[in-house]
C-alpha cells in the first residue's frame, strides 16, 4: 500500500477548518496503532493543551528488543517524502514484523507540525529548526526542538535516522555523524537505494565536500544525540532529490531504512553472539 501525497490545506487566512495535513497523518497512524499488536501511540506533548509531536513506538512483545532506534521526519516542513515514508514504514512493519526483529523503534513522522501545515521549511518562529539543537545555553527556545531534545536524552538511542529532501541535489546522498560505524551503514543503504534513484556523486554537495555520496559532519545544530551520550549512536541523515517523483523518493527512503536496520542488527548481533 502506498500512501498518497498529502494535500496542502493551508489558506491565505490560516489553516483550513477541514482535516489538516498533520491531522491526516495522525489519523492514519492512529488507525494502524489501533489494529496492531506491535505499534503504540506514544505522542509527546509539552502541556495538556500544548504542542504535540507524533511519536509511535514499534516493538514485538514476544521477542527481546536489544536495539533502540529513532526515525525522524518532517523537521523541515516542505519535505513531504520523509513524512510519507515514516508513516508508510509503520504499515510495512505491520505486514512484515521481521524487518524490525530485536528492535524497539520510535518513529516521529512530523517533527515540525507548523511547517508541515504551511508547506514551509522553517518552524513557526521563522527559524530552521534543524539548526537549533543543543544550543550552548541550557535549553532550546523552540518548543518542538525542546521536546525532541528531551526524548533524545531519555531514549539514549543506539541509532538515529533522519529523513530529508534536498532541492539542490542531483541524487541521493547522506550525512555521516556519531559512531564510526555510521559510514559502514550508510554506504550499503545508498547502494541499495540507488536501484530506485541515482546517487549524487558530485565532490561538493549542499556546500560541503562529499566523497562517494557521503558528507562527514555537516551543519551545526542538527537533530542528533546529546554530546554527553556515551557511546554515541550511529547517526545518518538520508537525503533524496526534491525534483524526483515523490513516489520514488518515498521508496528510496524506505529501502535505505530497511537496509540500515538489517545491517546494524547483523553487525550488532554478531557482537552479542545472538
């Protein structure tokens, strides 16, 4: 099943009183969770009437969960393919639970609800939320960033996968951060997803030096684990070209996620002698 593109219901006078873009994603996720033995709604909210971020927890209660991975999408509100891929992943996991065997997954389909509603990159304050994480002062100012930082601290993820779309790219590529294992997960993911969309093989991508479609490091303030977490998780930002057909972008995201989860489980299981 492929989820259709989410229509933009924003109007010049505000949001439509009809079902909003975020609400349509929320309703679909809730329907899946209501029918599933593995999927739970675990949404995060800063107050009873405050900002809510969708969060779904997937775990097989009949098997141990050794690895905790967070999958984040929609931190830039105009990047629709990652949002659709994240919610589509929930559907595919329900059909094929073995894809996430030994995992506890936390999936955040829309990390910037205001931006997703308005179809804009930035959050409500006008700031790029993906440059606002882990400021030098004690607490982030942006409410969505603050909620996500709290979860990143509390969950101590073994891995972080962020889904993005780049309107300047010529193909798929990724950012490598965190654990040294990260590049050895990203390369096979890029290879697998290249069956769907070509790789961006330029030596400079998104103003950064690149090697084999990979950028090491990148921008300050992006979504990731707190510096004090030890050991650091693998941290991958997977990018698709915005100009590519939406369905192809979604498929590339899903192929990459599955490859990363499969390979990380294999490598880690060998270490645990499972």
